[in-house]
C-alpha cells in the first residue's frame, strides 16, 4: 500500500506533529510519503494560501493508493478534491479540533466556511475526540460509515519514564522545583491563563517556570512575561526529542483549557506525553481532560484555584497516580497500535466497492 500524507498547517504546529506521528506509525506497514509543509506559520495564515498551488503540484505528481490530509483547510482539500475527481486513490481527511472556535468575528466565520465543503466528498473522515463525531456528522454531513476515530497518540520511543537529563537539569538552579508547560504557542494556547496563575505561584514558591516550545504567538507571550514581570524561561521552537528532554527534568507539568466551546473538542497531545513519562500533571477539567481525572491533579477552570492547586501539589509527595496514568496511556495511545488500527481500516476500504466520487 502506498500512502501520501499532508498537513494543512506549518511545521511549528500540532497539525504537523499529528501528521508526522501518523506517517511514522503507518510507515511500519506501508510505503509512506509525508509531504512536509512550510517550516513556520505566516501572518494571517498566509502559509495556507501559499501552500495551495505547491500541494496541488505535489499531490498530482504522486501516485498512491491513499492520500491523507490533516485538517480540512483548502491547502489540502483543494489538491485532494482534484485527486478525487480524477478517481486516483482513496482520500482521507482528519478533523482534529474545532478550529473556528479559537477565532472571533470574520476570522471565525471564514475558518468554518473554508473547511466545510469537502469532507463529505471523501472516502474516510478521521477524528480524535469522541465529542467531535456528532459535530462532524451534523456540520460536515459525513455518513456514519465514513467516520473513524483515530485517537491522539504518543510516540513511546520518545516519551517514556526516565531519569532527568543531567545536562538539561544543570541549566537551572538545583534548589528550585521545575514547573513545565509544553505546547505550540498559537491561537489555541491558553498560556495567558497559565502565566497569570504562575505569577501567584512564583510569588510564594521557589520554582523555575519553563515554557517548552515555540509558535506564531511566542513573541506576544514573551512581551507579556516582560510586561507582567513573571520570570519565564522560553525555550523557543524544539523538536520532539528536545521536548521530551525538558519534560524529563520537570517536577510538575501543566495543562489548562479555558472553558470555551472549542476546548471541549480538543484532545491534548501534551497531556498524554506527560503521563507517558510518568509526570505529575496539574490540569483543569474542561472537555476530555475530565477523562484523565484519576491520573492528574484536577480542578474546575479557575485561574486562582489553579494556582493554589499547583502550590498544593508542589508541597506534597507523589501519590503514584502518575504511574497509573503512564500505564493507562501506554496501553491505549501508542501511535504504533493506533497506526495498525487505521492501516486495517484502509485495507478494508481499498478492498470494498468504490464509494461514489461525489455525493
């Protein structure tokens, strides 16, 4: 089986990471080509506009059995619909997150409209969060038999329980606890709320606060740290291995979602990666974060309460919930097993009678 995978968004996004992890998982069973996107996001999402003609040429030049696009933005749906009309290969689109929910006004409307037309035309639509299924059926008019749940996974060869990396730990004061937030600093990041909570934490506790990762909003968050006087160590853009090294030295890791509609449709990659490394995680309980309540230190979405919970967890010894969380994540969210499941679905799809090209 030959598979081509594309990401709608640039390499400094979670969209690219999901595409990359999926490509790695499927490459163990099939011949996979990942057509990487631009290195960085451009202002006003111009990278997607630039990518349309590039992806059209790249997709039309490839001959594959299956084409998989991550997020149904025009940068991939337009090339893929052309491939569909030509009847060359099966088309899969992955809908992860409610992207329009992170924007307001005209930007939100445009984001919703440009994603809507084509998923119903394709052979399979994948998604990660169970709450997305009815939304996709209603909004995108996708039939039940064309839906497949592809969980948010973890590359267990990178994220696993291990001792702190000595050279990394020695970069910071040994007498201070390390609190880490890892993520892509983009429109979906709720780092503002975390920084507000950390302002309280760092005024009362000897700790180092690390923000591991970069993205289009990084400069804004750096300015906010300067304006508020909150001491934050920003690592800038990192690869997956470097992120895991920073996680290895953390005493506590953070996830926080504002209680907005879009966050109820998310699946946190970083939460799973933290737990895969047996890390203590302080979260709130918005959306699917509730599903990990047994394994995290969790409160309702409130910045003041979140700060108090971080302080409380720092002051108490581990109670082994993070180890149970690690076992749970490793049993359900290994990209290798998730890739095998999708591969089997793709095989059955290729052997089944053809779907109509267009509804």
